[in-house]
């Protein structure tokens, strides 16, 4: 059994296809906890409409406290042992929960299961494929032992509720990388793995947190990595302020190189958004800037996410599913 937790803040534009995609799962033994985080649009009205239609759906209304608070509130109300994460602007493909639970039953030692995901734009157009997370325990332990964070795509994850509660849930001070910090703490209890199959449409748009707070997000991510490496080496962990000060004390050329690389990542993301909105000239300019500033990030990622024959085959094999999903939500996409 799964408790699906969907936090929503001013999510009226995309929340309906997100909820519908859960209700259309091939695995149907779940509850849905919709947490309205103090929305000022008509999000709450939409959530309550769905709750009236389906007894498995509950709505929790909160004052606006941010994503971590909303998630912790939803998890505290969950009845079932697995927490299915879902964002209010994404779409789960029909077999997501069925396949994740099959994996969970076969590998009870795993504490979190993510999946790969298609990146889509505001209108549901595919931008690329994100292949994030280790698919084997050997890969998981290699990454951990080498001092790397084990990342999963947040809205794809299925989490063991008892482990989330054991480590204290999400910490708001780590937003907008709260999931990476949580996964790192959970990983002390068991592997966190990803099914190597795209089972979510992950919407990327200019209003997303990852775009609005991109550079701060990257700085926080570096801090979480530094804390992880300090723990495994037995060194004291620095606060975010101490860590930021230590970076500022580095030589100018080190700081300059880091900013160039981060800017290259940012322009790669901007390129994807532009192309997704059919702004090809602007997208080409951003992609060129990314390739100049951070070629070791841009070029392999472009190949792995979009251009490789393997990715093209995956796109073709899922076209029928994606077309059906887009056609059923034309008014929203």
C-alpha cells in the first residue's frame, strides 16, 4: 500500500493532470494526500473537487511554510508504509507504482526507489531524458564510498515511511535541495536506487524552483556534498555560512572556474527551456554559451539526454504513451 503525497502551492495550471495520472495507475491500492501550502489561486478548490469524487483522496490545508513543511505534514498523516512522492506539475506514467512496488518486494533492504524521467515543457513536449540514480547496489556503494551524493529524481521516489521518520524527515533549511540531504541521511539505513526506466514526465518551466533559485541551489548542493564527505572521513561538518565563507577564501582562479562551470549548467537548462518553447535561435545561443563555459558538462549531457541512438529508441518506444497522455490533457498542456 502506498500513501501518495502531493504538495501544491499555486499549482492550478498543472495540478489536474498530475492527480489524474495517479488515479490512472495500474496499481490502485493507495491513498492520495493533497497538501495545499497556502495557495492564493484556485488550487484548493481543485483539490477539494477531487476529494469529493474519490474517497481515497484527502486534502490538508496549511499556511504557507514551504515544500519541506508541506511534505512533512503529508507524511505525518500517511497511513501506509510507502510514501509515493509526486509534484503538482508532473505526470506519472501508468505503471510507475506497480513497477516500483515489484522492485521493493524483491529488494526489501532498499529504502528508496526512484525512476528515470522524461523532461517535458509547459505544454507536455519532450525535451530529453534524465537518467539519474544508481540501478544496482554495487553502484550505490561505489558512489557513497567515493564521497558522492546518491541522487534520485525527487518526484519519482517511493520512500520507506519508517526510515523517513527515523531520520527526522525533510529539513527546510536545505531547500531547494532538501531531497538530496534527506536521501543522504536515509542512505545510512540502506541503498537508494532507481529503476532504469522513464516512469514520470518531469515538467521543466521558467517558474520552477530549480530555475528561479538555480545558483543558490548549486551552492547548497555543494554544501550537502561537503557535509557528506566530512561525515565519511570523520571530520567536523561546517554550517552553510562557514562553508560559503570557506569558498570565498579560495584563490580567485578557483572561484572564477567554479562560476564558469555553474553558469554553463545554467545556460544548458535555459537552452532546453527555449527549445521546448520553440525558440530555437535563443536555445542555440544558450547552448553555445553552455558549451563554451562548461563543455565537459554540456556535450556529454546533450548526447546522453537527447542525441544518442539509445535515447532516440526509448523516445520512439514511449511515443504512444506520451501521445495518449498529452491528448487527454490538451487543455492543460
